[in-house]
């Protein structure tokens, strides 16, 4: 299964935040949209970084409530691991495990065209196992 299959089901819309927004604004957005991470994009749509719940916890632990007024760029991760539609989901699972992150933006021709979360990866893995299970049961029933 590829990333394209996941995006076909969940869509290509990605909630993003502008680099000059504050941590408080990013938190409000993430809470509102019920998401655990948000890519930071420039005016041209270019991916500048990613801000996740972990970064927010780290910011608050280090700077207390004052950190809420800082720009998201201070706490985001700038070196973002990205993927494309053609990548196999099993490779994304490995990327997430090795990199210890739970979100991978999909980028094509410099444009953000989706985001894969660990929840999407787990869901697709369960679907694959269920399909295989069903095929085996049908095979046994007809043998
Ligand atoms: P997460 O597990 O996705 O909440 O993120 C854990 C840490 O990894 C945070 O510091 C994130 O900014 C960072 N992070 C999340 N996604 C990525 C990614 N695709 N590439 C690099 N770092 C990431």
C-alpha cells in the first residue's frame, strides 16, 4: 500500500501555520482542528518546519507561560523528513520509528499535498491484516 491510497481516503487538505504566528495561536489552531502537529509554511507555501505537541511541551517546560507569545519558528523542527505519494506505507512506518516522530508531510514539486500521521499508518496496517485474514478464511472455506 502507498501513501496515495491513504490520501485518497483522508484527503489532501493540510492545516498549516504561518511562521510569524505565536505558540498560543498554533495551540488554538491545533486544539480547534484536533491535530497533534502542524507544518509551518511560508507565503509561497514552502515547508519551513513542523511544530508538534512535543515541541509545545518542551517550550512550556523551558520557558513557562511566556513561551506562548514567542513565534512558532523558535520551537519548530526545521529539518523535516517528508515523503511523496508513491512511497510505501511500510517505509513511512520505518521512517517514523527510526526518526521518533509521528507525522510525515507529503511534498510534491515543492508543494504540501498531504500529511500522514502514525494513526493513518496503524489504520492502514490493520486494514491490510484484515484483508489478508479474510482471504485466508475464504481460501480455507472453499478448499
Ligand atoms: P511527533 O512525534 O510527530 O509529535 O514529533 C516529535 C518531534 O519530532 C517534535 O520535535 C517534532 O517537531 C519532530 N517532528 C515531527 N514530525 C517530523 C518530521 N516529519 N520530520 C522531522 N521531525 C519531525
